[in-house]
C-alpha cells in the first residue's frame, strides 16, 4: 500500500481563491483588509517566509505593510511599533516574524499585540479562547493541519490522534483542535518514554518536533493519517520533515510531503485570519 499524498499546495490555492472572493466583497464596501509584517534582523529563512506572506496578501487583494528593522533594534522600539500598528485602523492583522534577536523577549512582544489583530493566534487571549472553545484566532499551522486532515474525508470522532511536540505555536493548539473535533488525543514529547508505543496505535500522527526521521515506518499504524509539520535539512541540504517520507508512505493511508504540505497551508490560514479580523471589525 502506498499512501495518498495530501497536497498542501493545491488546498492552499483553493483557500486563497476563496479568501480573494471574500476580499472583493469587503473592498466593494470600501474596506481593504490589511496585514502588517514586522521583520527584525536578517535571518535568511525569515526573509523568505515574509516575502511569501506579503506576496500571498497582495495576490488576494489585501494591503500588505512590510517593516524591516535591523537586528540591533531595541525591544522598547519594537514594542512601540507594535502599539502604533495596534492603533492603525488601516491594519487589521499584525505579524511579528519569529525568531527575534536574542535580546528581545518574544512573549513580551506577543503580549503587546492587540488580540483583535493577533492573526498568528499566539496571544494568551486567543490561546485561551481556543482552550475554552470561544471565538478567537487559531494558530495558523495547526489550523492548516486540520484543513489538510479534512481532505481525507476521515471523521475524527473516536479516532486516536498522537501529537508529537508540545510547543505553544503548534503542539498544544494542535491537540486542542483535535479534541474539539472529538478525537482522543495523546501528546508526546522529549520526555515520552516509548514514542513508538503511542504512534503505532494512532489513527492520526502529527509530527512537530523539528528533528528529521523522528517518525519511521515501523512506528506507524497501517492506513494512518500522517501530517509532517517538520522543516529540516538532510546532509545534502535538501528540505525534509520530521517523518521518513519514503518509508512511512508505504505504510500510511495519507501523508503530507515536505515541502508542499503543511507550509503552504500555514500561509493560507494567515490570510483567512487576516480576512476574518477585517470582517469582525465590521460586525
């Protein structure tokens, strides 16, 4: 058996097209959704991510504002820029690209964001809203993972999902979203004694640890859905995920590739959140 490929590029294109149609409606009413992106420093990967996000926004008919600042920018200056954007009525969503230089506390930056403009879904108000089932912005990567799982047509009620990773940005919100979909969820991490014992019984495996080949074929239940959030490079410098793709594809029922799986959907859900931020302002 060879797993069905879950095409993140194709699904993201559908989402972007849907967003663009909704943006047209808003613009006809005189409102253009706007996303402000702040990039501090010259990290090459961050620069590429930011470029894609700005391009996505403009393609969907949104207004994008990109602020580039040197790595020497002080924390107080960055917080001042965030507060200014909070007060800017032309900006509906704010994204501060991570990672930040070491002298800047990312939690302080996130706490300064207006929850109404926190389209990354990282602010404690939005994370808390997810926890208690209230309306808020969902973290883009796990939000995109849920959309990818939906394409399989597998109902999550009663299924066993294993999330590998417990970060605030992916692992924890991923587990909560799966719980809301009535899956039974196990969260594994660096302190888990026998990872394979958990994954072998899972109907859905979400790998989000940032370490390649964490999930191998022997660890996967035949027919399982495997979502690879990892973004690593092998010895040859080629992009790869946390899953041994070639091996696991021969066992799983569905699998996401890297690249072309979760990454495009993370960016697509950022557009969805920004659009919804603009729509909520009008409500």
